[in-house]
């Protein structure tokens, strides 16, 4: 009986210390913004999303919050947005352009949580080019 108990003890001990594969979790996306990921630890603020249809496209505003470190959130968005084709706009921190869209992100580090605000708008160049084509 004693050898059985010893082998059971060692097998359970080894099982507890064996590396566990981390489950792959696909990122959560801000649905209203379609392909903007939501950093782990952030949740959307219900009732804060706003959508305006304008001739040049859509204006969308969404707020998120969570107990996330400011630097972690900023690093996440720097990497994620670049991978999704968003190009930083020179001279404007947290302003990005992709195609005919502009994305602004603002971070407010509060006492208890981090607030992240997203604003998606048509780019000014696409709006002015449409105006010019209409006026000719």
C-alpha cells in the first residue's frame, strides 16, 4: 500500500507543477467600431456609444473603463492599431488614420480605473475631396 501512496503523491505533485498551456483568447472587439480591439481589463460603458451618419461617413464615439495600468493600455493600442493598418498621425499623440477614417483615443487615469475614449470620424481629406467633386 505504501508504494502506491508514494507513487500517487509524486504523480499528483508532478501534475501540479507541470506547465499548463495558456488558453488562446481571441481579442474582444468594440462592436460599434468593428475592428478596434478592447484591451483585456477594459469594459464598454453602457449607454455611452454615439453614432452620427454624415455624408462623408460615420462619426462614432465609445467609452471604456477598467482596472488597467495606463502604460499597459497604451502599449496594447500602439501594437494592436499598427497591426490593423492604423497609421499614427505625425504631431498628434493618439491620433491615427486608415483609409478615409481618423481614430482618436484618449486616456484618463482615475483613482480607481482607467477611462479610454474612442472617436472615429471621416478624414478631413475625404470630406474635402467629396465637397470639391460636388462643387465642380
